[in-house]
C-alpha cells in the first residue's frame, strides 16, 4: 500500500484505522484541505475508497512534491537516486553528510526547478533533525541536519505506489477557505489543522503562515457551514476545553495518539486527541 513519502508533524499514520472507522461507508468526493503527509488519503486509496479526491495544502513546497510525484515520477526518482548515491559516498569518506545536507538545503531554497526542489525536500526530510518539515517566514526550508545512520532516501517502490494513487486526484495549493464552494452534499471532508496548542511551545506551523486561535474559530465556522450543506465532516484536533467548546454541538470522540516528533525524547508518547464528526 502507499504510505507517506515524508515524515510530517502530527502525521496520522498511527491513527489511520481509528479515523477511517469513523468515516461514512459511502460518500462522493473525498476532500482533504490540509493534506500534510497524506496518511489518511493513502490508507483510503489503498482500500479503494478514494476514487474521486481533492487534496490541498497551503504549503506550496509540499503541494509541489505531490505534483511532481504524480506527474514526473521518473525525473523525481532520478534526482533522488543521485542524492542517495552521493549521500552514501560522502558518509563512507567523511563519516557524516553534514556538508552535503547544507549544500542541498541551499540549492533547494534557491532553485526554480520543480522536480529538483521536490526531490531535494524529500532528501532533506529524510536526513534532517527529527524529521522536521519546517520553513521560515520567507518560505525557506530551515531544519538543521540530523544524525540518521541509514536514512531511506529513495524508496522507489513506495513512490511508485504513491504516484499511482495520485493519478486521478485534483491537487491545489490554497487555504481550506478556497475550497468552500467546491464541497457539496454527500462529499466527505477530513480536516487535520495545526493543533490548538496545549502549551506555549507547541509546534503549530510548518509553513510561512501560522495557524492561530482566530484561525481555529474560523475553521469551526466553516465546519458548521459545510455541515449545513450536507457534507460529511471529520476533524482531528488536540483535546482541550477550547476545542471542545468550539465543536460542542457536534459528535466528539476521544482518542489517544503517539507523538514522535519532539526535540525532547521525554516529550514523546501518547497524547489525548479528539475526533469531531457531524454525523
């Protein structure tokens, strides 16, 4: 089955079965306006339930990777093969690939070649600190180098499965509000926003645009609007009083999920989350 091609903050791979168990059995178009690493979509595609889908994200670099894997897989894999080979050579000679990492990061942040940028970002995600997918206010990738011993830089078999699953998918680089008029009665919308922060240091952004508390309030309003249109809606978020209040008129389910992206290993482990449904 296809699996996410990058490690992503808040990835839903470990909760996929739970989340999909709360999806309706039948729906028209599947929408994921904050697709991120795409774990839920790829699981849905594997089960043959995403024959018509529309994926979107505000992060243009991320959407570009999806587009290149869908439309230019051979060229993207070619770049990744070269990076995998170079990485292995450098590590064998120097013991690490720190200089290569920063050279690739510099190149990725400057190039206008969409395929090179996509492949470079996959490489950086596989070799950066803690698997971060992080950009500064200028939209430049800025995660530091990591210390992975044997990163899987080019998983060609999975990238082929990913590409196959994306062939009939509509992709858009936009905020979720831009899709408001495209969502119709009978469609399924899964929303996985940057979570309401549990603490001041919580990671809530992976693009140049931050998602703050006012954005959460606005998202809850769209949730209600789409619900009135007859769409099926499922949303993931942190289990906080504020989030529960925003969605108090809907069905709220408590779940536990592992958190693996944390600079402090002691900060990883099970955390409480919620699923919100309108059906």
